[in-house]
């Protein structure tokens, strides 16, 4: 491979206004799809070459889906004739220079007329370096593959040890964070414990496998309604998950998780699903950023700039309804991306801009087979089978790519009848002492 100094961005000069989009996530792709070649040159930067469908990431981590089926290559999405003046570059943007109107990358700088920051979030360990070092995050595909291998290696080792303490530690799983990712991972693990592991590992007594779900707030699924939280609590309990509410994890040294109040749990696997903060890039003044997100006005313009925008998770648009910004879910990013495309066209036509108004389509979480919860518009709350069907339908609908829809659907149908999690392969993207996620892994795959 060539070193960065042998590369350049290689973007042709243009007479059209150049829109630079940092990030091909939900916000970035919905913006780029609606920008027309006639009016703009569009350049998208992403540090990964695919758009990830993160709501199904936990299924990759628990061997339910292969990673390729929850991601779509960005070059494939924007490869057709429709996108002749679109350029994708696989590179991380390291700095923004608002005065020179350029973005900086390791292979060179690029001037922009309009800049859209759609970088999403990074993992927030709340300053706990120990958990950062030893915990297993679940934010990107390499994390999910690493966690999948870890889980399966724990089961393999549990079948080969005669030391009861060591075996218990291998069979204890601590999931930190009772939001959708934590709940869905816990549910998927409980289903594996019931339907798959006893036949895969006949020598291991899986009644000893403990799944702990630790949440700092006083209910699971804090972003959803109290009704959804109550139902989820009940389902998790029925599935044998040990729930610890109003509890913080204070430390983890790779062997013992220490909970606030002193309780200790011996475990080889602590899954960190407890927090994210905006993936802010350096270069803009400090007053543009509040609590890790760019402050934007109702047109998604970063405060103080009329040609720099932020959309999605990294944007904080304060409104009377959302005084701390919109929720960090896919819909605000999708809707802001689509509206910004319209507004950029309005800017070049010198027309007035349309302010953003969030349409809340509801929230969903799945706990297991026939068990899901749904908060729908008009204060409707569903649980159980109907919510489960809605969850399946919505996720297939929003998944990008026909092939992905087909693969995921066929996997789910197959699983429904056979109870199989079919991708139970141990393939670690890297191996290091102790087989743990390492700083080099984080640096390489961007596990921040
Ligand atoms: C595990 C998980 C489960 C989730 N489950 C749900 C769910 O069930 N429902 C729901 O609505 N939402 C869910 N979310 C949240 C949802 O995925 C986000 O709200 C949504 O992705 C936000 O879109 P975005 O465009 O702002 O950012 P993202 O989709 O995260 O995209 C950001 C992109 O920017 C790129 N990037 C970041 N920094 C740089 C840089 N410096 N240079 C170049 N590229 C960069 C990243 O590689 C990424 O491709 C989940 C998130 C996670 C992590």
C-alpha cells in the first residue's frame, strides 16, 4: 500500500459550488442522494467505505447476521450515471479550516463552498481509561466481529476448563447500558443460551451462564416511554437476565467488574453500550460546540457560519420541544439530510430557507422472539408480538440495498423456523495478547 504522502485527493476543479460531506451515515447519504449533479459537485469523505446500518449491529455481534448484510458500499450507492459529479474518498477528515474554507486530511486539503459535518458519534467512556482498555465496545462492524469472537471463545474455553471459578467467569457477561443496544444484545444472548449453546457445547451447564444488564438510570430503555420500559423489564426478567438499575460500573480490569456500592462480578467480557458523544472535528471555535455536539440553527448552520452545516447525531439543534437537541437516532439524521439538500438548492437560487421540523415516527426495540416494544405517534404504546412484527418490517424497510434486505429477511425466516444463529465463526480482525480490544485496534478501526 502507498504511504499517504504518495497520495492526493485527486478531485477535479469545478465551476459549480462544491459541497463537501464528511460522513456517509444516515445524514450524509440522505443529503447526497438528493443533491443534483446539475447544481453541485459533491465530495463525500468517510473513514470507512460503507454505510452501516447500526440498529442491526448487535445481531452481527451475537452471530445472527454476517456483517456484509448490514452495510452497503458507498461507491456502489453513488456509482451510477445519476451521480456523475460525485466523488467518494476513503479518508478521515482531521481538521476544518473555516477561514481558508478547507478540510484537512492525511492525503491533502480540499476547498469547499459548502461543508456538511455528518460524522455521527464516538464512544464515550466517561473518562474511564480502564473500561476503555478492557471493555468491549459495540459501535462499529470491527467491534461487533471482535465481540462475536470473544463470546464464542468464552464458550469454547468454558467447555475446556475444570476450574469452576474460571468457568463461571467465562460464562458471566456484563452489559453496561440499558438503552436499545444493551437490551437487544442481552436479549439475543439469552436466546442463544436457550436455543443454541446447550447443543453446541453439551459438556457445559448453561444454567450457570449469567447475563447482567447494568443501567445507571432507574429504568431500562430510558429514551423510550415508561410503558415501553416496564414491558421490557418484564420481558428481560422472563428471559432470565439479571437487571441492575440505578447502578454504575466503576471499574473493570479485564477480570472483575466493580459496581458502585462495591458489588463485584467476575467476568471475562464486559460489553460497553453505555454512552456516545458527538464525533466533533477540530478547527471550529469552541463556542460552536456544546456537550460534544455542534450547535446549529434551525437550518442546520453551525452557529457563526452560513456555509458550514452539521446534521444528525453530531448536531445540536435546540428547540422548545427538544431543549437538549434531537434524540440520537436515525430519523433526525435522515430528515435533516433530506431538508439540507433542499436548502442548499435554495441558497444557490437565493430563495429563503426552510426551517427543520422533526417528525417523530416513533421508537422501537426488540428483546427477543415475539417480544418487542414500540412507542408510536399519538401516544400509542405496543408490546409483544405486534411490536415485534413492526420492528421486523421497519428494519427491513430502512435497510439499504436490495441484496441486504433479501439476505437479512431470509436469515430471519430461517432463524424463525430453526432457532439457528448461523454465523458462529471465530474470526478476530486482530490478535493480541489476551485477545482483547487494544489501542492499536481502536486506532486502526476508529473505535472511538
Ligand atoms: C449499535 C447502535 C445501535 C443503534 N440502534 C438504533 C436504532 O435501533 N434505531 C435508531 O433510530 N437509531 C439507532 N442507532 C443510532 C443511529 O445509528 C444514529 O442516530 C445514526 O446513525 C446517526 O446518523 P449520522 O449520519 O448522524 O451518523 P452515522 O450514521 O454514525 O454516520 C457517521 C459517519 O461519519 C463517518 N465519520 C466520522 N468521523 C469521520 C471523520 N473524521 N472523517 C471521515 N468520516 C468520519 C463514520 O465513519 C460514519 O460513516 C444506533 C446506533 C448504534 C451505534
